[in-house]
């Protein structure tokens, strides 16, 4: 039989499943830290443990919590600041603020599917005597706002169970949990929790542990070296982000410590836009010689009023075409009203169309529930004539993967409308959830190569009044920085490419949310992007509620290098299912029967990831 555990001292063991679980032993009794996974009970049996009487959790993420029933006599201890995300997690899943218009990442959606009973809550300095050991709780935010570290003094040694503060020497498990606003919303906070993380690591260091045991990762027996390497690497990676960040234009106060840094690209001056343009909110309008209007994006009803005022003033006659740059709510919220008011042709990139025509199918930053009618979905290089202007559309995965770019040629100009992808300071990649992929011919590398090829006279950002452009030297600077980022961020994670640690949507469920009636069948696709240069074998299994009394068999597939693949599941919904009796129906604003979280267990390249992603089934009345 394969052994899934190692022994650190006479009384302390580590179970190595998809996470590391601490097993503090006293005869056939045990205290467990972050117990999770299907192989866990096998380890307890091998060790002769018959009574796991106490369970402690470092943080609330689903991939390190349970997956098996908790007996009534077991004590469950959690960080006090995260109690509700264990005991009342339905308040997350049923609150629209955690579903739409997502500008904040805290708490992150890697939440428990179902609440668990909590008996004990811990704050900084709490001590727990158990068996021959003494446990001390340290509040160590960073990976989550309420994460804790458990120090265990046992057998004349001190071990620190650090949750996901650190993976290995100089490495993190992933980066997107560190998305956090400091002076703005989390949306603008790329690596915004890095200072918290650094302070927490220093707090752990000051406790002088013998070894660090992360939830995800390897046991580190030289804590000082491991922490120093991570702090140094994070600082370098963040510097490579700031050096070409567009956010320097919007919020210069966030980057005062970097002023005058010689390794950072200088911020360009803007230039006046051509006279044929108008700008309201996030909307650019092109007015042709015959007074027709070509409108881009509509995030607010005020834009509709502004267009009507232009008509009243005789500046434009009618709106004849409408282009959508990307799916973010401040660009699409008012599109349904716009389309009723101005019944013109709506055009957008085909990948953008997937989101804005069916937003309920996605969970993304800044997503709006507004549904857009799309009359024409464009592919790379599709071109058409609008009055005196030639329009050419491109997939333009800049600020977000779900983004288009539009080249407008006419009146002696080559105008490129890049949505929110650039400012005079560089690239808008300040939200990890937007899928800013690194590498050749993806993400901003692809976008900059296109700008290099098209040589626009003017570039436009939807939030910025002036136009601007980039010199060849500035484009080369940004490309070189992106290439260096690919290297340094890859070194930051235990993966063979940075995108696994940066792109939280490399595994995603589609549709993310769907309505289905009891007795019906849900169709669910689990899509996985292989960011590696070699084929990868992946396994996925949707985890259904225990009350349904059924299982979906796992599926396996091989995904080609640098490509996406996945699985299709048909999931029958049993007749008679609905809300648990103890859950008041008024907590479920969407339907009478309520929302069910369906976690998906993933194994990738032989690495078990646990309940790594989820989908939502909204049970309707049938």
C-alpha cells in the first residue's frame, strides 16, 4: 500500500494529499489541521487513529477544507475573522453583491459549497493545549483576510502551519488571492496584499519555527531562507509590473515610492483627438461627414441622453452602428436601453460576444447582468466600410481576454480604439481576474505586436480624454518587460508556466450559472487551458450534493499544448430536490427553490487540485 504521510516528530505527522494535513497524535486520538481529500482516511487507518476529535482550519478556501462528514462530537476550530465563511457560507452564494459587478475579491469565490458546524473560533494569541503539545494561533492575513498560522510546540520542536502564505522557498501557490485594493477597490489592487503577506511572514519568522508546513507546498526546514527568497522575488515581480503599468496614469499616488525609478517606462504626453470624435463617460462617438454616428460602448443612461442632445443640437442625425469593446459593466450596463433607443446594428468581437450575450454563463471581474443583442460577431481582420471610414476589427486580449480592438482609417488618420487596454503610462493589467496572459502571441504581447504592425496615429482609451501613441522604443520596452515577467513570475509559482498561477480561469465551468428544474438535466462544460509546451492529462468530476444520492463519474482527457480542452457533463437533477428545510427561502432572491453550488474536483498532470472550481445550478420550480 502506498503511504501518503511523513513523520516530523514523535507525535506529529503530515498527510500528503492534494494539500498537507497536520496530524497531531495522542495514542489513537488526533487533532487535524486542514483535513481534506479522499485519501485522508486511509492515512488515519494506517496510523491506527480511530478518533479525530478536533479539526482546525487555517483559512476558509474550499480546496483545503474537508470533503467528508464531521461527526457530532468533533470540535471544529476556525479563524474568528472567517467564521461566517464556514458556518454561514450561504450568505455568500446568495448575495448578488458577490455575483455581479465584482470589483472586490474579498472574500474570494473559492468558498465552501455547504456550511459546516463551528465550535471554536481563534484570534491572535489564542493557545490550545492538546495532548503533549501546545498550539498558539497567529493571525497572518495575506492569502485571505482572516488567515491564521498554527504554531505547534511538541517534542521539543516548533512547527508552523502557515496555510497558503508560502508554497516553497521563494514560491507561492497562486497570485490571484493577493488581488487587493489599498487606496481603491480590489479591482485595481494587483498584488495588493503583498505588504500584508510580507508582514505575516515576518511574524512567523519571529516565532522561530523549526519548519514551515504550508497547506499547498513542501515542508521548509530553513524558514529564514524560504521567507527571504519569497519576499525578494515578490518585490522584483511587483517592480516588473509597476514599470509599465497604466495605473500610474490613473492613480499616481499608489506608486510614489517608485517615482523617478530608472527601470520604469516614462509616461507619455497625450494629444488632441480628431474633431470628428466625441467622448462621454466610457463612450467614444465618431461623427461622419453626413452626420451619422458610430457609437462605442454604453455604460450609463447618461450617454443616451448625451447622444439625444447631440441630435437635438443638430450635430448628428442618427446612430447607424454600435461597437462594444469589452464586457465590463461600465461599458455595457445601459446597452439594453441603448438598443431600444437606437435600433442600429450592434457589432463586437466574437469572444466578447460570448460574454455579453450570455453573462450568466461567466463569473468575471466587473461583470454586468445586462444582456446585449449582437448582430455581427467579428473575427480577426474583419473589415467593413462605414461612410468615409474603413473599420477593421481584431480580437485584442489586453485589459481583459474578452476584449476587441477597432482600427478606424479615414480623414488622414489611423485611429485605434483599444477599449481600456492602454494609457500613456503603459498597459492596463492591474486585475488578475481579467486573464492577462503572458507569453508569445497571447495577452498584451499579441496586442503590442498588433499596434507595432498597424502603426496607428492615435490610440484611444475609453476612460481617457486625450489620444496618445507609442514610439517603437516604448513598444520594445513593454515587450521586453513582458518577456522578463514571463520568466520571473514562472519562477514565483510551482508550475512550468506563470499563467497557471496568474490566470484563475485556466480552469473554468461553462455555463458558470444556469437555471434547471428538478427532473431536468443540466449541461456543464469544464474547460481547461493548457499553458504548458507539452500535452497534459486532466481529470474532472462534478461533486453533487450528498442529498441527491448520486455521483457523476470522473472524466479524463488529454489537452494539447498551449490550447484549451475539456469535458462535457450531463447532470440529471433529481425530482423533489430544493432548499434544505432549515434554509429560509427568503435568503434566495433568484428563485423559489434556490442556488446549489456544484464544486468540480480537478486532477491535472497527475497533481490533485481538490475542489478547484465550481458552477451554480439555480433550481427553478419545474
